């Protein structure tokens, strides 16, 4: 009878904990909605109050400006070159780029507004505005997954007779898809804080590190390896300046690297005068296009492309959460919800003014802060892009400077993100961190193969031939199907694989089972391990196979949980999974105190 009472108490305690968990989060959600819908002029005005402790401009803003400017420019360069193969220059330079600049003005000013609010609230002088710009993975997804297929399908339907209408159709559908992306991001902003609080920080930053290592470091190093005479010296200057702390006099490190690299580019004929002369032909004033009507008119055509739109929106939302978490580690506590609001609105603004390129906060806030950037770098960045985009000057600028000379700055940001994540990761969780960056590498590899082969085919064969199953079926050196599955929904995969691995290592099997079931649910609907969104149960799809596999994994974890409760398996790890958290600090104090007591007892 005594044992039965104890069991009832345990059950009640567990039920109370579950009830308390849902009650806390329900109240938090209600509070969030109320706060979101309540006008709070006092807090909003803080950004515009005079704050002598917060410098308007610092020397570090120059470094931050160069890094952010080139980061956006690198994306724009590749997107422009890709678009010009299917769209006329008046659409690219006259419609899309002005919309990009308007969205950039919104986001850069809004993040400075957030930084000024935080600086006034905390009376600090070291607040760094979060970097903001074009969502690079989403941009590539829209170009190669929406614009190219629609254009080439339309060309086939019209027997190559009406290219202009096909170009406009592809552009308009991409705009409508971008608008839906912004709406999804806004709808997810209510749950941003909940996701951040209930996901291990290492997992959030691990996926961020995956993007940093793959797209900012590895991808940006390839042009350096292609032009070593031009780029090695700027690379060394940036690495020495930022990682070893050696300065080059009063001059910003990034600016010195840019000047030297550009000089070497012209000296070695990497930059050519003919390219500059050709770029001047597109310089003229372009009026912004208001495309809201076209967005809603073509909304009925976005259905086949939801498999691109939905994962892109989710990846932006998750990426924003990760960036806020990264900024928190750097000492700047920005509200997750407001950052997601800024990104969603920026994407909607872009779609209403001709740009299908989604906007988002950029990774690397701690790196910008380490450079000494504060607020001016963000404002100057968007103000520079206004004339560049509205007058077509961007084409000329791209031909004057040596872009490869500033790749080292982007590489520094990618590497710094990884080092920051490792700094907060306990050594026992390094395997989880390494596993977590693998899906992003797979995604980059798949995109590189597809885009490279498709581009090669279009160059010397029929223009609308793409990377189809006829080609992939003949790849035998490695498992392309495995690469394709591993790359699907890579950003979400990074998080899920890292979290599941963390809980396996820490022997927290119930949590591992829950995350496995969630991963199985996402797999079933094609959000991870798949290239298409939908209920993936057909024999030709692999989504349902991953659902079954994750369910089997959850069952195994439950068996381990039962064994653990019976004392057959070691108890869960007590050390927190974040070396920078208050929980870990408290745990470490108790550990040191316990060790001291043991030593005293032995003495």
C-alpha cells in the first residue's frame, strides 16, 4: 500500500509538470500576442532619444560596411549573372534591383532602430546592429527552382515565339512566391521565442555554423584558390588582422585587403577595361516598379512551387532565430519575434516593388561586433545600394573592384561563427556538432553538381536541358539518391540531427524520442529529406521511408528509457549542453564544491 501511494505521488508530480509546462507556454503566447498588438510609444521612442554613450560612427563600422556590402554584393553578382541568361536587362536592372534596394533600406534601418533601443535600455556603447541583406540560399532556390523552370516550360509551350511574356510570367510567379514566403515568416514570429527556448543552443548554432562553414568559408574560398596571385595576400591580411589582432596602422583591415586585391586584379588582367566599358551601357535612371497587382494576379500559379516556398520560409524563420541566438552569445539580447517581423516585412516589401529575393538578418553578428561595428555600417550599406540599384551603377562597380579580394572577409565571418559555436560546446558534444554541419555540406554539393552540369549542358547543347534523372541514374561513383535525401531541407536537418545526437550522447532518451517523432512528421510532409513538399507516401518518394526510420528510432529510444529507469543503463548526463549558460555556471560551481568536499574528506 505504501508503494502504491508513492507511485501515485510520482504520477501526480509528472502530471503537474506537464500541466505547468503547457500553462506557462500558453500564457507566454497570450502575452506575446497582447504585446504585439499593443502600442507602446515609450519603448518605440527610445531609439530616437539622444544617447551620448552610444557612438554613431566608429572605425569598426568601416570594416563592418565592407563585409556586409560585399556579402550582399557577392549574392547579387551571382544572381544577376544567372538571371541575365533568361531575363532581359531592363527587368533585372530596371525592376528587380530597385526593389532589392528598397527592401534593404527597410531592413538596415529597422535593425539600427532595434540596436538603438537596446543601447538606450541597457546604457551600453558596444551594441552592434544585426547585419541584414539578401537571403542567399532562398535566392538560388527561386532562380533555379522557379524562374528557370517556368521560363523554359513557357518557351516550349509557345514554340520559342514570345520570350518577353515568358520572362514576365516567370518573374511574376517568383514575386508571388516571395510574398507567400514573407507571410509565412510573419505567421511564425509568434513561436520564435518558444523554439529558441526549447532547442539546445548548440543545435541552433550548429546549423548556423553549417551555413557559415559551407557557404561563407568553403564556397568563398574556391575563387581564392582559382586566383591565388590576386587573393592570397588579401587573405593573409584579413586573417592576421582579425584572428591575430595585428592591425595595419589606422586603416581598416577589410579596406586594406580590398585596395591591395583590386590593385593586383588590374595588374594581372583579372579586371579588364572592356568589361568596365560594357558595364557603362546599362547606367541610367530606373523608376521603382509597384508590382502588388501582379503578385495577387499570379497567386493561383504558385501551387507547384510550394515545395520551394515553404521550406525557404521555414529556413528563413529558423535562420533568424539562430542569428538572434548568436547575437545573444555576443552579448546583445535582441527580441526574436521582432527580428522575424523585420525579415518578414522586408520580404513582403521586396515582392511589392519588383524583387523576388527574400530578405533576412545575416549570420555573423559576433564577427561584426568583433570588428568594432556598431550602427552606421548598416545605414551606410543600404544608402550605398540605393544609387547602385536605381541607376544601374552596380554593374560598373562589380567590374572595377576585384571581388575575390574581399572574399577573405566573408571567410573570416564563416570561420568565426564556427569557433564561437565550438567555444560554447562541451567536448562531449563535438560529434553532434560535426554531424550537424553535414546536411548543409550535402546541400551545397548537390546544388553545385546540379547547377554546374545544367549550366554546362545549356552552354553547348539544347538550352532547356536540365539535370534530370537521365543523368543522375548514370552516377555510380557515389550514392546520388543519398546525397539528394541528405540535402533536402538541410537547415532543418542540421537542427534535428544535432538535437537527436545531443540527447543520445547525454542519455536523455525521452527527448531524443520526441525529436525523432517530430523529424518523422516533417519527413512525411517533405520538409526534410525530400525535394518536394507534400504527403510523401508514393513508391517513388523517400519521405515515408524516413518517417518509418525515425519511428523505429523513437521506439529504440523508449526501450533505452525503460532500461535506464530500471537501472540497467547509466543515468542521464547532468552537465548542461551550453558552456555559456547560467545553468552550466551553476552546475560547475556545484561540481567544484563537491570535488573540494571530497578532497577535504579524504584529507
